[in-house]
């Protein structure tokens, strides 16, 4: 997962809105979102190569999502797969504080990541390279391949669009959120971030929706939780040319959360 836009208590009907794109190499085998057997309590897509995931939610309302940190030269070939962090948090009985202590203690085992984790009213983001933790209070947030709310052009663009959608007088329409996620306009060269990759790569990665033959936006996911704690999840997957190839929808009510904070 390479970009998330998050609105916490910004819409009158949906106290939590997450709009997210997963960017990955097209050849990496992936399974679309579904409830994972045998318990069928965890809804997530699956990275078949490492049996991890980039984003998921449980029937009890635990949420996790992952972005990689772009840091050329720092990645290690022997690092533990980052996708296990999402599944570990969602499948185990961790409080938020206990999980923060665990991932902080083991931060050097992984290449760079940001992990969004928690529940509807108790969300956090942890960055392992900076060993930095931040709780998400009321507001609109953008998370990509640097620190939370780093002012890259695509982050600022997406945050503004999400804020506008949340404040509009008309009922929220998920198509507007998917339109946000499908924005493939790159940033102008003069405002491109400088992350250490070649200029052509920087241009490619500067759009919210990424299209190229080998690497790009594989899927878009919209997660809504309403005032009744009903969950709506839709995932759309894409071919390298950006054409939609699959769509799946899930709706369920959050059960009483047995996890203690």
C-alpha cells in the first residue's frame, strides 16, 4: 500500500473514511479482498508471495494498513516482510499500547514502513525509521512513503479533495472517493519531492494513481464506518493500463470489541 487518505470525525454520517491505493509490481501475485479462513473474522487482500497484506479490518473493528518508506540504499534483502505486520496486529489479541511496544522493539527487523493501526476511535500511525508514533485525532490525514502528512504534492491534493468531499452538503458518494484515488496527473517538475530516485521515477511516483508496464496502482480500497458502526468496504483492482479488472464489496456491523486498550 503506497497512499492512504484518512478522515477522522470529518463527515456527519461517517466518523471514519479511508481511501487507499496499493502500488506494487504487476507481476507480484495477489489475491483480492475476502474474509480469511478458517475463522472468517479478518477481511483483507493477500500478498501471495509473502502471505501478508497491505490493509485489513476485522469483525470487531480492528484496522491496519501499511505503506513502505521510500529510502533508496537503506532496504535490506534479509529484512522480514512488512506485510506480516498488518496480519499480526489484526489476528492477535494486542492492545494498541502493547502493539506499539512490540513493533518499536522490533523495528530494525523490517525495511522502512508506516503502519496505521487501531480502531474507529483509537487510530495510530507508527514510522519505524523515525521510531515515531502519532495518534490520529479529528482531522484529515495523508500517508504515503514518508512521514504522516509529509507535504508531497499528491498528499496535499488528496487531503484537500477528501476534506472537500466531507464538507459537501450532498450525501457522500463512494464514486467521488474512487475518483480521488484514480487521479493520475503527475506533479510539475518544480514541486516534485526529492527522495533519491531518478527524475523519471520521481515523476511516475508523483501521481495518486500510478500507471506503468511493470509497476503501478494494483488496487484501490474505500473503507467507511458509519455512526452505527456499520462497515462498508469496496476494493477495485486494475491492469497495468489502469483498466478496472475486478470489484468486490463487503458490508457488516462491527461486533462488540473484546480487545482491551
